[in-house]
């Protein structure tokens, strides 16, 4: 009948037609409760982390303790933990008894590591810029080629390098090590810097280019400050690789360009192993790397984790 409204025609109060009524005003939506982590599981992970840290730190602590022992106490089996402490190992390392001074070797290692790291950064930053922000064609193949150069064993190219250094008069020359360390660390530096620079916003670079900034200005004043954690991580890793390198320095250097790791091997003689002296020398030679890592630990963590969390 006309003029008669049925129950289907009556709109529901507070809702639109064709929609379901919403929740009551002021009521919180139901959220699925998260599964609480058990205390036993958290304590187990904490204990495992502490055990892993102690296992990594124990050899370093043992080396430091042995360096303060005399040669007689260091050579006992089992080693004597409660033996008297002495600085004889450090005096022997610095040539107190008429031995060779370690300062030329330490200076050579510092020069080779620092110069090669600076050259690596100078070459890797434009290359990473071309492969990330302004990608070239088949940039993934270029990265694989860079990384494939690290797959060649160093001993396979040792003889050609020795013959080249001998014929060109570069044997026992510190600048030959600088060139070799630069070529060895450049592929891994380009690979790391490419992943870091890919996180740089392109809009900032385009805005700088609109304002008239050229490529050197963009790299030094726009890209470098943003990617500073990644640059710090890359430089620290390259410095550590160069400082710890032994094979090339052992074969291609003699007296003038001898590095610290080569000087360290001189404590292992045919007369025996002077354990306290070796531990003292190892601790002192490791101090620059440990100090650099401690000083740049915040930048290192930021650089290695850059792009890991979106």
C-alpha cells in the first residue's frame, strides 16, 4: 500500500544506508595480543651473547697477560697465570737490549695504510656514485667484475709482482705497497660504497645541480656528508686490511720498507720462540687498529647497518 513504510525502509540511526553499524563511540578496537616473550628465552640469549663475547675477548686478554710475564714463565706448560709481572717483553720490543728499533716499521705501516686508504676513497667515491646515483648500463656486471678480482689468490700473482718490482727498481719501496694495497682494497670499497650511496636521496642531488653545483661540489659537499658513516666504515676496513697485510710486504720489502707485521715475524728465530716478546709486539702493533676502531665505532656501526632497516 502506498504511504506505508516497512521495517526495511527505516534507516538505522547513526549509519549510512548499505553499511554495517560501526563500533560504539569511545570503544577501543580489538587488537590481537602479542605473544609475550618468556623470561627464560631472553635470559638464554643474554647468556649466549656474553659467552660469545668472552670467547672472542679471551685470546686477547691472554696475550696481554702473557706479554707482562718473563720468558721462563711464559714458556711453562701449563702457563702460569699468577706469575710475577714484568715489562721485559716491551723493553725488548723497543730495542732496550740492542735490538732493532720498531719505529721505522711502524711508520712504514702507517704511511702505507693511510696513503692507500686515502687513494681508495678518492677513487671509490666517484665510482660508487656512477654505479648507484647515476647508474651506468649493466652496473650489476660491473660490480661483479670488481668483486671477482678479489677471488684471485694473492700467491698466484706474487711471482709476476716480484719480477715487475725487480725490473723497475721498486723492490723494498714503500710506494709499491701503497699502489698494491690500493688495488687490493679498491674493489671491496666500491662494492661497499655503492650500497651506502644508494641510500642518498636523489632529490637533494638534483636540487644542488639546479643551483649550479658541479660534480666535485656534489660529491664533497652533498654526498659525502650524508654518506659519512659509510665512508668511515669503508676507510676503517681498508685501513685494517692494509695494516695486517703480510705476504706482499714479506716478499717485496727488505729493510727500508719493512712493515710492522714483517718486523713481528723477526721474533720467531731458529733459536726458539720468544713468546713474551711476541705477545708484547703483537699487542703494540694491534693498538693503532684497536684505537681507530674504538674512535670510529659509532660511525662503523651506522655504516655497516646503513640500509638494513627501512
